[in-house]
């Protein structure tokens, strides 16, 4: 099999699995569900992934970790601190949340990420921290900002509400950083 065919098959499986996990939940998604959704046999799935957890890790990596290069570029790119911070938030939190919150088992997917692959979840959080720290120029502020951003998700807001909250949060942090810089 050619590399592009293998990559296309893998992509098809990951897309089907993401849909299944978001709609049925991790625990209720069977290998058979993913096979049917991807229109491939279970045997072919096992040739690409060893088990359901392996597929879940691939979904998580494809869905969230694939956004890291764009988030890093946005953090270091042109624009005001506020514009860059909002773009990083869009990439690492707002867009994934919008995709997740509309799915029946989206919340469970988010919670399963840390349980199934804590290293991958930690990597995602580390990159988010690096991006925010680049913009805010302070690790402690980045940590507090990200904790606050996590808190904004607590009541499962609509994507529009989350965006409004994030804009308010980002504006406050950027203003505080500017004020601190003036005093120095």
C-alpha cells in the first residue's frame, strides 16, 4: 500500500472515530461503530490502530495538537497583544469547544482526554501555556489566565458566550500587563 493511501485510510478512521466519540462517548463507542462509520472492516482498523484507546489518542492529537503550530505562530506573530491572545484562544479553546459542545457526548470527550492520555493532554496544556506566556511575557500571568480560561467552561457555555467571556478575560489581562509595564 502506498503512503498516501495509508494516510488517507488513517485520516478516514480518525474522522469517523471523532464523530463516534463525540456522539456516543468513549465508553459506548465500539470498534465496530468506528469501522461502520469509516466504511472499513474491523480488520483494516486493527492494521492501523491497536485498540480503541490508540484511536482516541490519534483523534485527540489530530484535533487539538495539530493546532499547536498555528497557535505558536499566532503568539509570536504580528498584531497587538490582545489580537494575538484572542487568536491563540480561538485556536486552542474556542474552536475546539464549538465543535465539542454541540455534540451529545462532547463534554465526556474533553474529560476523557486527560484520563486516556495524560501525557498528550499535558503537552497540549504546555503549548497553550508557552503561547500565552509569549504574549503576556510572564509565566505566572499565563498560568492564571489559562486557569481562568478553563473556569469559563465550567457551565458549558454556548460558543458565542464563551467567545464574549474570553474577549473580556483577554482584555483585562492585556490591560494589566500594559499597566505593569508602565509602572516599571
